[in-house]
C-alpha cells in the first residue's frame, strides 16, 4: 500500500520568486537544456506511447521549419519506488513578453507567447515549460510537434514515473486555466498573461486573475466495521464509490463533508478527520480526503445524484475491487483508492 498519491510529490522547483522577471524567463527559454511539453486541448502529445518532450525552440518555431526534437530526450526512470525517483524534467511553456510564436502550421502566426506557453519550473539550470497547441486542429498539432498521437495523462499514469505524472498534470491544469481565462469576468476585456502564465491581468480594469483551483471533498464514511459507498445515476451496477462533492462558498471542509453525505445518502456524520489531499487538475480540482464516522446506519438516498447507497463490509469491498480488476474498469489513480485501501488495512481508525 503506497502512501504516495498519483499527481502529487512534484520535485520540480516552481521558482515562484523568479517568474515575474520576464528577462529571466526569456533567458531560461533560450537555455539549451530547457524542455517543453506540448499539449493539445487537455491532452498531451505523445510519440510511441510516451509523452513527448521537446526542446524549448518549439515555442519560437516557424510553421515551415523542420521538426526538431529535443537533442537529449528526457529518459524518465521507470518503476522507481516513491521517494527515490529522479527529479522532474519540468515543463517550460512560456516566452518573454512581446515575443511572437508561430504555432499554427497552416494558419496565422500567433502572438502573446505567455498566453499559450506556461512556465512550470526549473530543474538545475534548465527550465521546464508547456505549450498549448489547442488552436490548431489535431493533425496540425501532431505535425508541428512531431508526435503521433494525443492522449490524456490519466490514461498514461500507470506507466509513468510519479514525478513525471505530477509534472504532466500540473502542465495540463495551468494550460487549461490560461485557455479559459482569456477575458476578465468583471469587465469583459482581454486578460494578458504574465509571470510565465501564472497571472493574467485585465487590460481594461486592471483586475488580477490568478489560476483557479476548485476544492472538492471526498470521504470514506464508516459505521462499525462497514463503510458507506454509493452508486451514481447511470453508473454500472457494481460501480460503487465513496461520496464526494465540491466545497461551496462560505463552507468549511468539515461542513462540506457533512452536507454532502447528508444530501446524497441521508447519513448523519459525527467526527470528520482530514487524511490527505491530491492535486486533481482535470481540469481544476483539488481533492481533500477525509474519514468520517456516521452516528447512525440509517440511509436515505436523494435519487438526484445517487441511485443507491449501502454499507459494505471489508470482504465485500475487496470482492468489488476484484470484480473491477477482472473487468478492466478499475481506476487506481484517485484518492478514493487511497482512502479505501487504508480503511481495508485497518489504518487511520
Ligand atoms: Zn476587467
């Protein structure tokens, strides 16, 4: 039972104190060892089933130029035990203010480099960036980056070094936010990116826009030696899961846990204890994991979100997991797996 949750434990230095320095970022982008992760509409560009890392020159590449892979491809160690992994190669996806970048093979040259490239961090002397090719169509993006497919990082995660998975998730989330925050919500003017894509400033009213993160609680509720699992509307007959929901404005995390469990399953909860968190930038989540103890076994399902909710023994949960493994429907990358496995092991009573 691993204590390291997928998409956590990033070792890349985010260099937050430096990224407001445009000349520092421009120099970093010119470093020969700096790397870029190209993305297309929330999917990483891949080659031979591996995420593609390119040299930073891709950010300045002319549409007609020859494809030029990074001269020293990042070779991530495989199956490295948690805590012993190599450092994150990093994603450098940004350019200096005022630079122009061509990212459309067939269309117009695209300006506003920091609107499409983001700075992820540094590893040693080199920068790591990510580049958004979403304005191209898929085939153009593949040709431009020299990739053969696009794929969601969640489909690759089981074969990735944990540090690389955390890097790719970070890149996906930051690019997604930039792509969806091009305008100010207050006055509707365009919002220009700076600080390597970690800040956007409204060109009309000056409002500062920071990357948005949406917190959600996920909870394993127990009563005696059983735990509460629910099945969502439209889900497969054996698709039971722990309860989860977004935190609302004006609500503490503990309040959110009690509300979600009461709303969805009609179960009253007493003690609520925080256990762990997980970055979940798909597209903007932060998962906050809890254990909670019900004050009664009574269940009253709302029927809006859940079809049913039941108390499961450990033997029943194990049997359910085995069914999913056999059917290929088991997804092990979420914090739910962590909460359930620790409950099965009798940890965190
Ligand atoms: Zn504004």
